[in-house]
């Protein structure tokens, strides 16, 4: 593992640090736009007084924090595969490059001593998981990784109710940031409640401190941060397009790993790109909140 000197200095000096995933940059946004967003997210974190640490595997070495040249290669190079936790060892052994998922970013960040991580949305339980057993490794990784994850819930194409049940079963603490409702990524409200509400970054830091005192800091705190309603995708349009997409997937026999990109592409096309803009807005919001939480965490520990 190679920790960028700026990140290492910040960690040693008790300066707040925010981990950022790289799969969004390498695989989640159009090329060109992805580099702009990558730089913007780091700038948002810096503007809030924290140090960004974008995480990726570069030529067989895990990097915690990227310089601008590496960030450009990640966004524009095209040779960064998508890596979960199970993929890290083979990639490193082969000297390959990879963008990290929520699970692998959380794992690496926690091992580097970073306590706060900003992402877009968590993976979760997929629709039809009763037959396919298709569930994101994000969930089990968060159950054994001590880090606070600021996200906008999970994508509405997943089985949100089942995802929330799994988080409860796995004893992952879930907080709604200034909301009583669990966000649905593109939507401010997925239709499901959250068990706990917090009003400030300081309250999140208090929960993290209490977890440590109770010897529960070997698992994540998920901070669900909804998009403002005026930035979300129109709920009626979203629901119609999703229902049509699910029906079309059924007619075409699209299932398993293929259904997620199928539905996301359909949502992007049928909403006129509104889902892309919502995605960028929510990761920006999450990065800013994560920086504030990281600052509050450092203040609590001081």
C-alpha cells in the first residue's frame, strides 16, 4: 500500500481526511466528464478543510491518494478494471490497475487509518435475489469494517426493503442525515424509513465515538444523505421509466449481472440525462458532508 505523502502527513497531524472511491470515475461517468468530476470532488473536500484520498490500484500497488497524473490516467486511460475486495490480491499479484468499489475502498481506507468515506450509493440486495442470491459485497464488508460511509442510500433499481433488512441483520448502524426517510439515490425518499436521525456532522462524530466506547467500531456507520428535492429526478418520471425498464428486461430475458447496466442505461436515456446530473450532484453533496464529518471526528478525538 502506498499512501500519498499529503494524506500520510494529514493522518499523522490529525488533519481530517476523506476517502473517495474510484469506480465512479473509471466506470460510472462519461469519459471527459469523469475527470472533471474527479477533480471537483477533491476540490469540494479541500474547500471544507479536509484532505481527499482517492483510492485505486495502480500497476499492482494500492494507492491511497492520487496525484493529478494518476487521476487523469484513472479517468481517461481505459485500463482500470473494477475491483471488489476479493479481486485485490490477484490484481496486485499480476501488477494490474483497478478502480475500487465501495467495499474495496472502505477496506483499504480503514486499513490506512481513514475514518470517513464519501461515495454515491451503496450496493445492496438485487431484485430477484431469492432466486439469484445476487447481493453486493458492500453489505458484508461494511459489517466488518470500521468506517463512516456517507452515501445517498442505494439505487432504486435494487430491492431497497431487502437491503435495509440485510443492514439490520448485519448490525450496521444506519443514520439519516436531517431526514427520517432512507434516500433512493436519484430520489430523496425511497419510501422507507431510517431508524435514526442526526442533524449535524458533530452528531455523526458522537455516534462514532460511542461505537468505539462500546467496542463496536469494527463495523461501519452508514450516513444516508438525501439529495435536496429540487435536485432529484422527477419521482413520477423515475417510477414510470423504472417500471417500463423492468418489464422490458423481463421480456428480453435480461437477468443477473446484466440487469443493472440495462436499467441504468434506460434510466439515463429516458430521463434525458437527468439521472447523470443527479448522480453528480449527490456525490458532490456527499463529499462535502463527509469532509464536515471528518473534521468533527478529528475535533472529538483531539
